[in-house]
C-alpha cells in the first residue's frame, strides 16, 4: 500500500486527517466490505488506499493485487479495443455493422436505417436490454455452443422479444444498453479473427501492463479476486481460492456471440491496473511510455456524441447527460452528474452484484480517480446521494478526493492545461471563457491547417465536424495544444 500524507490547511488547526483516514471513515460509515481508491496525476499514480476484506470467509484483505469484476467500466475498456481496430482501418464509425456481423442488424420499425459503430458506442442504436436479454445471457453462459447473438437481435430468433428494439429511429435517442456491447464484442471478434478475451488481452491489457482479463482462466491467481457481496452474502467470484474448471470452448465460433466473455461488464482488474486506463485517457492515448491509441482517436472517444436536451434519451435520474464513444461525459449539472462541482470529467461508472466502481479523468489537469467497493454489510444498502445522481457513498468519496487528491494535481497543472481549461467544447461549437483574446488554429489529422480565428472572452464559433489538433495562444503568453473532435 502506498499512502501520501496530503493535508488541508484549516484556520486554527495544524493539519487535517490524512486521505487514508478520511477514506477509512467513509468505508466504516457505509459498512463497506472492502474498498480501493487510486488517484492519478498526469502520468503517475498519486494516492493508493485499500481497506477491508476481499474475501470474508477466507479473511483476506484488499491490497494492491486485489482484482474486482468491475462491471460496466468494462465497456470503456472494450471501446478502447474496438477503437484500436478503427485506427487500423478495419471499419468506419458510420459503417453499417450488418456487413461485419454477417446478418441484418436493423430495427424492425426502421428497416431502412443502418445501425453504425458510432451508434453502438454512444448507446443510440435503439437496441436495448429487452426481456429477451436475460434469458439469452443464461443460454450464452450455460450452453455448448453458445447461441449466436442473431437469435436475440433478429425477429424470429429463439430469444428475440419485440422490446429488444426501441420505437425511436436509430441515432436519435439515448438508452444505456448492455446488449449494445454484446454486439461490440461480436464485432471485435469478426474484425480481428480472435476470441474477444484473447484480443483484448493481447491488444489492450498486456501492452498496458494489466494482467487482469475478461477470462478468469487468464488470471495469475484466483485467490486475489474480490468476492462481490450484498449484505455480506457472496454474489459472484466466490471460488474459495480455487480456479474454476475451464469452460469447453471447442465448439465456440468466433464472431457469433461476443457476450460469452462479458464485454459489457466482465473485466476483472485491480484498482491500480484500472488507473492505467485513467492515465491513458489523460495523456491522449499513452501510458507508461506505451502509445496504445493516437491522440486523435482519444479525441473522438471523448467528443460529444449525445447530450440530453430534456427529451432525447433516458438520462437515468440525471446521471447520464452526455456521452462519447464508450465514454461517460460528466457535465457537472447541479443535482445530476456531479463528481466535482463545476468540473467536466470523462470515464465510466459500474454497478453489479453489490459492487460499485468509478473511473473518471479531468483532462484539463490530468487528475484521475478510481473507486471500487466489493459490496456492503447488512443494513448498509446503498442510498441515493443528496447532491447528485450518484450514490451517497460515491459522493462521500468524491468529497474526500476533492479536498485531498485533486488540489495537488490542479495546482501543479501546466500553464498549457490551465489555458485549455478555458476552452469549452459544446456540441459543434468552441467557446473561450478566459480573459483577453484567444488566437486559435485548427489542423486536421495530417497536420494541414483547416482554419484560423480569434475569440474574445465569451466568444463562440461553430466548427465543422471532424478531429482537429487545436493550437491556442493568448496575448498574455499562455498557450495550449490539444486534440478535439466534433
């Protein structure tokens, strides 16, 4: 365990409690079984705090090696895997995915509208978790061979139900969907020619030094797994320290049902390993000297694909107000998607089987956070927060990190990061909120100058869709260089 004694100065008090004591108090107050919190700043880990048990029955503590089944943050990592293939020219974001899937994947109510990769990653495809989804998952995990995912998506399929598709036209309405990422996993297999778990391990996880996996059989030690609990009752990964038997994959056909390896929620990874994904996003696709994605690709993932306008999606009690390509965009709207007040962030959250997980990054300062708990003890079920759409335990963790973790990173942010923070990207517009005049030039991915213009304070300009390298200079001598996409 690595703990940095960061202190806040309070009038009349010499020092406040260190971050580990504050987080321990949060864990105690909420009856958490176990918890890991990691913060990052730029390209480095800043704080690491673990507490509680990863396994109650075996009396095993949470530590650096503890791996959790992180639920829906898995989707963010899956999206990174798909975007690796995009960089290789395997597909275009607006291509019809039916071509790769080998069957017609269309909303029956809108058969003329192709479903695209962009729609799947932004949860606007209109394919949703209908009543057939649960039964199909059971058949996928329990059958040999697993049924093809077309049996869930196409009318007449054995697990198809009419409510697998929404009534709105594809591309117009946001509805968070696990089933979308079953299709994404299947596409990754079809495009790469590899099983989903093997592709993700070879092309994303191991290059970043992550030894977790979407396949339990790959893990260095099953004893490091955190059991997930509700009311201290085991829900999943309760293997007793013994590796489960390997599944029979002899009849598995690559590219027919990527849900088998749970691209939507089945990645098992430690908090320290997950922090490398935060660093990757903060550093435009590079972590620990490994360039996994190009800056322009990260810009595409973080760009605004959907923003709630009051009626164009299910915003999940205000938690989901904007989305990129596999990325939850925190807009910090009061009472809704607030992690730190007034701070835009990028990342993903997860919840399943008693676990809560969060990964978010402030790209302006390079600050990143990872929070994971493997469940709660009796009488401590999660309650909704009072200031946001997050749970109260998440709000309490965020409050500690805002006081102890964020300031050291924010105060050491480079002048370039400070200048970039005053440049706002909203929909198809770029706005300058800093003082004085901002002089900007936009270059395409080949480096060619697209346009040059200046904005006074409060000025806004509409930008043509695309990915750009933006150069910013001000009369006061501040400058910034950042990738953006619209």
